[in-house]
C-alpha cells in the first residue's frame, strides 16, 4: 500500500520500538502517511544502525523484541499510519560469530552444515578464511574454553571430536582458518559486502535461503503489520530481478522500493515488479536546480590553484583502480578464475579493467546490455594489450548471461563503483562538495530547469510510487548543508578569496581535504570541534590519499585532529568564517525551503529523514544518527497548528511550517497530487522561479536567490496561473500571479484552488 509520505527513523538500543511508538501522535500531526524504520531484525549486539543482521528469524531484542514490535505496529494502525521496514537481503554480520547461529553452525560443521549453502563461500578453496588475527603469528594467543576456540574477544566453535590437544593443534583441525587481517582483501574465500569482511554475503537467490531469511518479515506483511518494504543494496544480489519477483510474490500488496542507485540517464530495470527507487535520483535532480552554472569556472580554478586535480574522470579512474588492485583483490581473483582459456594474470587484468570502466553500478544481463557493451569497449580502448582476454571475458559472459562468471562480475562491478566513486572519489574530488552525493556526478555542475521538469514528468508517468528524498542515513551531508553550499556557486569569487586567505592562515596539508574542510565548516556552521574532527577523520581515511582505515599516517592524522580546535580557537579566523556564513545563511534558508517544497509536492512518495523538518546541518554517518529533539519539534508544531506563521530564521520553524502544510495536504487530499505540468514564469526574473501544476495544486519555488536579489528582485515577473481562484496553503492568503506578492513572506508557495 503506497503511503502519502514517509518519515524515516533510525532505531537503535537507545531509540527502540517503544520510543518510536511514543512519536506517533507527533508524526500524525506532522502529516506523514507512514513510519519508515531502519532494519529491525536481530543485529550485532550494540549496533546503532541495524544493517548487520545476525538472525533474520526474530525482531531485535535490543529494540524491545516481538511484543514491542507488535505494539508499535498496532499503534500505527490505530493512528492510520503505514509501517515501512528496511530489509537487508545481501549480507549478514559475522563479526560476533556466536551471535549469528547460522554462521556459527557453518564454522562448526563446515560443508556438512545445514546452512553451508546459505553463505556465498567458495568451498573449492578449502577452509573458510577468517582474517581476524593481528598477524599470522598471533595464533600463539589462541586458547581453548570448553567447546570454543578463543582469540582475545573473538570466539569460534570447535567441531565435534576435534577439541583435544594444544590450541594450535585444535585450530588446525577446524573448518575455518584464523589468519592475519591483511590477508582478507587478497585471499578471502567468501563474498562480502564491499570490503567489509565482517558482513558475509547471503545466497538469497536460492529459494530455501530466501524463505529462511525473509519468512519472518513476510509474516509481518501478511498479518498487516508491515505495509511497505525498502530493499537495501540490490546490486549485490546474484539475480536482483529474480529476487524482486520472489519478494513481490510474498508481499503482493506491499509498497516496495529498492536502494538502486541510478546514474544520470540510467533507468530502473522495467522488469522489476517494484514501485521505484529510494530516491537518490530525485535528490540529484532537485539539488541541481539550485546550483548556478556560472560558478563552475571560478570554483574549478580555486581547486586547481590549491593543488587539487580537477579532471574528474582521471580522479575516478585512479580511485576505482585502487579498489580493484588493492581492496577487492580476492573478488577479482575469484572471478578471473572462471574465465576459460586465459592466463590468470591476463584474466585478472581483463576483469579489473572491465569493472573499472562500468558507466553504471552494474548491468542486469540480458537487460542493460548496452552498459555491458560500453564497459567492454572502454576496457579494450584502455588496455589493448589485454584485448584477447577481454574478448574471452565478453564472449563467455554473453554466452551464458546467467552463468557464474556473468553473475559474479555483475555483482562485483557495483562494489567497485561504490567503493571507487562514492567512498573514494567523492572525498578526493572536492571542487564543490554540494554535488558529491550518492547517485550524483560531481562533474555535472547543476541541472537545468528543463531537465528537472522532464525527469519529474517521467517519474509521474513511469514510477509514480517511487520514493523521493533529500537526506538519508547514507547521504554525505544533509539537505540543509547542501542548500547552503549551493549558494557558493552564486558567490564563487567571494568564497575563493576567503578560502585562499584562510588556507594561508591555517590550511590542511592535503589539497582535497583542505578544500573539503572549509566547505564543511561553512556548510555546517555552527559546528563543534568534536563533530568536525570526527567528520574530517573519516573524510581523510575514505580519500585514501595520506592515510586510510588500515594504513595510518599518524602524524597527518594528528594534524587533522587538531585542525578544528585551531581554527575555531583562533578568534579572528573564526569571526571571518562566521561573517562569511552570515552572507550565505539566508539564501541557504531560501534554497532549503524551496527544494523541500519541491520534493514534498513533486511526483513520487516523499521521505522526511528524522529531524529534517527543522534545519538540520548533519554530516555523513554517524553524525546524522544523533538524537532528535522531538519535544522541541512538537512544541513548535503546536504553535503552527494554532495559526503561527513563523519568520524565516535560525529556529527552522518556517521549514516545519512548509513540511507540515505540504504533508497534511498530501495525506488528506491525495487527488491533488496526480498529473504533472510545467508552468512558466514571465518577466525579467523568470529564470529564478520553478513552478509546476499537479491536479488543482501549484508549487512555486525560488531558485538562485543571490542573483535574484542582485538583479533587483522579481521586478514585475508573473506566473500566469491556471483558471480559478488560488490560495496559498502555507500562508492562507489569496494570491494572484504577481511573484513579488506571492513570495513576499516566504520564498515558496503552495497554491490550491479555492479557500485553503
């Protein structure tokens, strides 16, 4: 059942089913149609996100367990709200081996385990390799405790009849081998999630495994407790289309959305029986509206002058090669071993080159054949010395598009793109961080109004049930940070001058991180040293330029760690930064309100990420999982319900007003939110207005507010409205097409025919 809109919350031991249930009255008043929650199946003890599932057969006890889950579902039903649950079909957590009963059984019994086929283990290569030791010599630290082998805090099962002798002798007789952690990237013999060895891939393409892993959630759906499912990381699955068909068969009436990251110009496979994506494509389209193309050249020159590479494709290519050559070596070798008649080294080169060249995350052969062909052509052009190996790879994949080779290279290409682009390039190519977002391309500097309208109309025609979003648990920065950063594209010269001066005073000795740090400071201001320090530490390690998560440059990391205190503790410099933020703060608020109203009223099902109904200047996780002050939001909402029209100020109440009005209208009058037609403003400032009509509803939003103000405002610009009397549902005022009047109080308007 498609909801009118969703509200996403991050469940964790500190915010349980019961805590979510307590927020239902507020969410109902806010206007949402469904509560959308992070994964709720049993996860690694203490997990703050839930994507590390250890037991898919029960609701997570740390969230309150089955009774609390059922109570939450009942209270949502009673309030008329849907319940959307995030599910994780690709992998399970094995970090705490004993917490995962299936993995524990596999380690105890090996290939003879009843669950041996549940995990994607290459049993042809012998024992399961577990890279948990500090180094291989650490086997001396093993000890035996009853029927368990213990290495510091790690515990592993001892197979029946193999527990006699020294710990080393016992270790040698098990179905697994404990080795140094550095061997994992090159020698691991089970598929994992990206490069995370503690998340072992699950073979949900097998019907028995699908039913074992999905039976509990599908029971909740069948009983009416769960009305929608969000599918995490479908690109890692062996057969995403087949999986979607099994899921749809088990949940025929549920709203299904998939975390499929679409590159610009890419379409969701039309054979998937789902309602759409989770909305990163919409995020890219909407954000691009507020980026001024005129800012590209000055910001590119700033990056170049500070020593940062500005050829995006070179940076991306280098980052992807780092992934294939150093991080996912085990996966490349496993795939290459399947290529017939080619020497191992050449096969590995062909496989790596093809995955580096992928124009999208993965193909879905035989669908998406053009993407596969493009990758092969690019690989041949880049490595003519590997032409024969690449041709053999291409022939074998096309010969059997559902075979093991084709399956594994498609599964893994998404890992290469995600790790190489999202998790590396986006921290290296920091020319303009507002564009460095999942599903986006930092090389595409903004989007035209024409392109936005075309894509919105296409969504209404083809995927009206797709989710749309501006902030998620995976975004690199929140919507309000991006909205403020977008203003920099309108004042690139002023920003460039400021950054050059600031860098001269207290720059970071790595150009990409330096430029990212100043943008982050401006975008998230005010920010504590602790939050900024945590973000920069993650950014430095993700870029993998001067330090990484595994190979540390301690001196550089210390310099990065002290930078926030040095900058914020320098009174004169901090005052300069604050003064610059003051210049862009109000245009940033305008952008925030505009892109929020567009998201909430355009085609698709809008999601509001927890807390973002007020200004939210969060950065990448775990920063965006901080507690939300719901008492404050409820108090402000009560004032708004009483008729208060708040000013656009630092409280963020104006955003809450816009969210409340749009969501309530969407829930109570769904007939208004159908169809799509672009509306054109006329006059000297027409380029600063974005407007569209649904059915008896018109959205109007301001774009590029700095340029609008510098040009003298609306200056008689009008928006010819469809026939009828129109009222702004946000303010309650009757309106005409004069934009200077319509947008006098707020930079947005939501018009309905007749009285509001």
